[in-house]
């Protein structure tokens, strides 16, 4: 790997790094670093730290105009696209609320085509889907996607820019690791669906490990049929569907709820913020969900050897994170887990943009 690539990759992960530290990391002399930075002058900002003695240390960061990334998040509730500059600042955005008629290969593809057409100036594109990614093929029960090939269907190669296709939980895990600097993270994406991803950072120049966990489709018991075709999936007893069902006190059907989710948006918004106005009622509504999630998250923490979980998603809140942490650690003596609320609403989009920037560096900028 070229030294120019290493420099940019280090700065993307660290955000800011001292020049001397970078010289030591990639084993180059000061004169060689000067030569390399001159080659990368369009991509890097060089600042001087305040110093009372001697020559001030130089600090390197990515220049704002180094690139623009188009990041698209494809979920059950919405498709959201954001154009970021290289500093991660939002330049433009577009949002489409997903309806029942959008749920198919053709429907989602049509939404994505119209979304991409709204943007014209970007250097790399990344798309994250709620579902499973095999290579670049998307299978998503919640989006009714089967064998969907976004590269071919959207003609991404014709755009003339590098592209990546990942899952939404992979994007969240990438964001969490790269913003906290942690080498191991476990994130849970909670809402009407439940997904999880274990992310392990090995080394800057090797491939990071993403392990997507179909958390919502682990067997949890019961006799409710899931949209995936199985019976007793965790989502049927421990997702926002259960909260809506308890709140309305009706015999709501899970598959029908997923198919007509847009009809429940107002109720979802209400129950998700209920803890702010009536914690007693919220505790009763969420009791079943918390009990199930706590058991599965506690067991997962033992299997993976982790002691922190970050909770993201449209159904997540600091209140829910605190309730889960308390319940997990109360269940068993060998459970010792911290549950943190990931209160960044655009973590998926930001995670995609980071992965797309890395892909851009490796494939195009420093060849």
C-alpha cells in the first residue's frame, strides 16, 4: 500500500494527528513526509499547535474540500440521503417516507433512482440497507427485497465514482468504532425491526471484520408468525411492534403491522417519547420488550466477550438504554454490561460516508 494511502487512512480514522506521530507510524523521514504532504496538498490541512518553545508541532487533518460523499440509508421507515463534505459536514439532504407500495425490488429501486438523481456532485457513493448483504446482493425481508442487485439495477458503475453496499448495522458499527477509537464494538439497532453488528478493528491497512447478527430473528418462543416466515422470532416479542400492540390493547398482527407500518407512525412517535411524560406507563408498556432484550443481550455479551453495548435506532432512547442495562445486570451474576445510548440520529449515514471515503482513498485517490 502506498504511503499516500496510509497517510489519508490514518487521518480519516484519527481525525487529527501530529505530523511527527504519523512519520513514526509509517516509518518515513521528515523530508519524505514533506514530499508526500506536497503530493496530498489538495486533501490535507496542516495546522500548527501553539507552542512556547521551539518550532510548533504540525497537526494534520482532512481538508474540507478533499471530497464529497453521497450516503444513502434505506430503512423500513424512510430512505434518507445526505451529501457530506470531507469534514463530515452536511451539505444537502433528501428524505422519502417508505410506504407499502415501495416494498419490492422494483419499488425500492425506483425510490433510489429518484433519490440519486437529486444529487449531481459527489466523489463516492455508499448505500446501506436494512437487511442482509451477500457481496453486493441485498436480501431484506422487512423491505421485501430478494436477490436485489443495486449495482446493476441502479447502474452504479456508470456514475464513474467508487461505491459501497453495506447493511445499516454495519454502517452504525463503523461509525461507532471510528468515532470512539474502540477496536471492538457491539451495536444494536432497535425499532420496528432489530439488528445487531459486532465490529472488530484489526489494523488500519487490513480488512476490518463485520459480523452482522440477525438479532431480531433469533428464536424467542411464542406462536406469532414473523414476516421472515418463521414463528417465534425475537422481533415478534421484543420490538416496537409489541409497544404499539400493548398501547392500543388490540390483537394486532405482526406481519400486518410491518406491511402497513406507515399507518402507525403517529402511534410510534407517541410511545417512543412516552417515558418523558409518564415513566410508569412506559415501564409497563416496555416490560416485556426489556425482559426479552436483556436476556439476549446478556448472553451475547458473554459469547463475544464484550462489556459495552451501544443502542441505536428510531426506537432507542437514553431511558431505554438505562432500563436495559439495569435489567441485564440484574439477571445473572456473570452479566456485567454497560448499555450506552447512541444519540446520533444520522449514525447510519455518517457510517456509510466514512466507509465510502475509505473506499475512495483505496480505489481512486492514491493509485
